[in-house]
């Protein structure tokens, strides 16, 4: 027992000794570090003035650079915001264009010549026509339709065809124009010649009898129930219609029709195959075409051989009691 107590006492003394040594070492290390920090602080107080000036200039340049970068970022943000606003304005302008009367009421068919001439006669009538459609045919309107059909049958034989696509529809219209142009060259006259892009039908076209002139004469036929001549506003409306036809004819002859815009406006695929019936009919008409693009080539060739219309325009009045 006394031996064990002595060993425990020595162990306790040894533990206290190690604690004392560790505390002393820690104190020495902390003192050395403190002295190092004091020395470093004193050295910074004794820094070279030129080096201090260089550091100051460098810091100023860095500040200026950061300010310039911030200013550039602000300008880029403003420019981007303005571009977005411009895009919105263009979009609004496009939406206003898409809401025009032509796109609202004539998007599929195109503008009619009578839309222009009727506006000169009565703008309100055109407005009501767009909103509520055509009015019920009157006796005078029926007489005019019958007269035009009779005049057409004298020189043209109609054939029934089945239209399967928009490309078929326009191929037939272009083919009818080519057939009418050939008839004008060989017979000296054709009737009911369709216009292209702007919807309209030229009642009659005559080649001049005199050899001194090659310009065809455009004729517009008007039918009246009463045996009296039309009033001046009515005659002016007829002259305006003939002037529109001359403008369209001369532009077709001059090759001013923009075909790319034409295909885009009517959403046509110029390379889409035509139906078998239309292909057969175009072949029988002398302009074999498998696509609308083929028919356009024949159409442009036919127009290039036509002369400009005569400056004199003829309005024929037909009186009917039926």
C-alpha cells in the first residue's frame, strides 16, 4: 500500500510538470508571433514614398476602369431596352397592317378592281359590302350578268373543271389568260380576259384595224335597263375602271409583277404538283405544266409578246329592256 501511494504521487507530479512545460512553450510561441507582427507593422510604417505613390496611382486607375466598365454595362442595358422597344413597335405596326381592310376581307381572293372604282362612287357602300357581303341581285344586275355571258359565248366556250387546290385555281386563271392572248393575236379580239393578282375581268380587247398602230383597245361593256345614257358620275366611274385595267395590262406586259410577293401573299407553293386533270388540260392548251411555276413561265412568255394598251379607252353601252 505505501508503495502504491508513492507511485500515484509521482504520476501526479509528472502530469503537472508536463502541463507546466506545455504552457511555457505556448507562451514562448505566442510571444514570438507577437514580436513578428510588431516588426512587420513597423516596416510598413517605413515604406518607400515612391512605392506608395505607385500603389495609389494603380488603385486610382483600377477605380476609373471599374467606373468605365459600370458605365458601359449601363449603356448596353439601355441599348438593349431600346432595341426591345423598337421590336415591340414594329410588331404593333405589323399587327396594324394585318388588320387592314385588304387582309381582313380580301386575304384569300386579293383586291378587286371594283373595290377601287366603287370607293370613288360611294365609300360607305364599299364599307357595307365588306361588312355584310354582296346585296341581293337587282333586275339591272341580272341583266348585266346575262349580257356578259352572251357576249362571252360568242367567242369563248366554257369547260367545267374540278379544282383541288389553290395552285390548280391559279394555274387555270393563268392558262385562260394565255388562251385569251393567243385568241387576240389570231382573231384580233378576245373577251372576258382575267387579270392577275388584282381580281378583275376585262370585258373585251380588240386589236386595231389600222396597221399603223399595234396597241390593243380595251373595251368595257355596261348594260342599262333604261334607254338613257348614264350620268356623269357613272361615266366617270366607268372611265376609272378602264384606266385600272390599262394600268394592270401595261404592268403585266412590262413584266413588273413581283412573283415572289404574289406567291407569299396567296400562300402558294409554286413547285407543288397540279392535279392530273389540270395537267392534261394545260397540255391540250399548248402550255404543258406539271407545277404552277411551269405555268408562270408560259404566262410571262405570253405577256412579253403583248404590246401596251392604247391610250384611248372605249366604254360600250348596251340597253336592255329585259
